[in-house]
């Protein structure tokens, strides 16, 4: 039998090592038998590479059991470092620190002013990250990377916003580069709904499916798409931007400059405005709480919002044919008040598939999905098998 040249053998070993490390990063931990299935490598190859990675300090192994049989669980070593997941919301900033086993070791939030300026927010992120690292006894050079989720379309290749006006004051800025210079660590920027989709596909109800859609129904509405187990942002990052699909040609002007977008009808500002005459001045949280508690007026606007989102979502699902739709964001906290009309509208307006009917489920991670997705994005973007990566704006 002919043997591969030495260079080819080295390249194959490196490729197989990367397969194993990436599989462990994606799922947080797998047994060696599960690694064989996930990578397609032989049990002997998996065993050999896991031993090498254990000796080099990249992975740890510990005894476990699967179906009553003893097995070796493989996880990334804690000493490989931590990562940060950041979500910049309409009113809040949230930062998670977690390790390569997907364990969150610190979680902090702080309020943000309306129309928050970019420099102020990035300064706060940098301060929070440094403070949280100190809190858990780690140094900045132990931080493998930072994932940042923004409520706007992001071109993942540059980390820049791809549509003007949606996040005012952040346009035309290389956000990842600016943040990377503050902390000297790699930064990966993505749309928040895309990160929610990544989290649900990795840790949530979509984990068993190759094709899924995640809907974030919050101050604005967006969707993240996973196809073939990979995040699909589209060319320039605008895939899944259902919040800017027109639903009312005579409606209000949207931040994107067009009229009657979904966000102008079901966004937080629209819901609060529709209740002002009957309920006075309410916060978005007030609307969510009262709708959940059965207030007729608040329940009505949330129900109408669910029906409208479902109708728009039907078009997206007709185009990509996902196996499951998971729904997160604050509006999903209302349960069936929001989800039932969304499901009904989705069924009514999407072509029924008798072979593989689509499942609709509340997000398993709830309102944590985007922050966990940002953390996962940073972890999965980190190359543990080669030299440290340079700081860059973002990647899909």
C-alpha cells in the first residue's frame, strides 16, 4: 500500500485535529464515540489525536457514561482561556464571560441611554470586560476573543453595519477594529438575531436540525438563519432582516428610510404608542407584563403583533424551508398570547409541507440567546490549533 508523502501526512493530521477541536468547541463537550460520529474519523484516529491534544493542554478528558457504558468526555481545557459575549440592545448592554466548555463564569448588564453613541458604548464594554476578568481572577491576555451582537445588519467580513440609519452614530465605522484597539484582542461582530440563531442551533431546541430560523421579537424584529448547520447572513449581512419588510404602504417612516416596515408596526415604540390613550404612558416591560397577566388591551396589541410577525415570517420560511422556527426576545415571554397567533399566521400563509411539517417553538435559551450566541461566536472563531489570530472586524 502506498504511503502519503510526509507533507501530506502532516496536513491531514492538522486537518483532523482541527475537525476534533472544532467539534468540541461547537458542542462544549463530546465523548470520543460522539466525536467519531461528528467528525467521520475512525475511533483510532480520534483516540490518538485526543491524547495528543490532552498532552498539549488543549483538551481535558474525564470519565462519564453513555447508555450505561463508560466513556471519556472530551472538553476544551479551561486554561485555553475565556471569551466574552456582548449584546448591545436598545436599552441595555450585556456582557458574558465564558469558557470553552460553554460555562458562563460572569454575567453583567447595565442600562444604555436612548440613541447611545458608539464611543460611549465601546468604552463601557471595555471597562466591563476588564472588571469582569479581574472578578474571576483572569488577565486580559487570557481572553481568546470578544463577540459583539448589534441590533442592525452587519457585514461579517468587515464588522461594519451594512445599512445606514438603523443604528445611528454607528454607520461607516469599523466597529471590530475600534473595539480591538481598545482591548488588543480579536473582535467578531454580528447581528444579534444571527447570534440568537447560532445559540439555539448549538445549545437550544434547534440543535438536532440542520436548517432552522430564529426570530428575535423585541424592541425590533429580526431573524437569523442556519442552513446546513452554518449561519447564513447573506451577501452583506442583510439575510433575515424581516423587521424591514413592508407591511403597511401608508405607514410610518422607518429608521431605514422606508415606509411601513414591520418594525414600525410591531416594534416596542409602536406597541406602546397604540396603548397610550387607553393605558397612559407604559414601558415596553409594562406591556409584556400586563399582556402576560391578561390585561385585555395589552394582550390585544401583543396578539396582533404575533399575527403580523407570523405573516411576514411565512415568506421567509417559504424561501428557506427550515425544519424548525424558534422564537425569542421579550415578546416571546408572553407565551401563547404572542406565539399562538404567530403559529396560526405562519401555517395560514406558508405552503404546508406534508413530508416534513415545520416545528415552531419558543427559544430554549429565551432572552439569553443573543448573549450566549455572542459568546459562542467568539469561542468558535478562535483557532486553538495554530498561532493567535490578529484582531479583525468580524467573521461569519
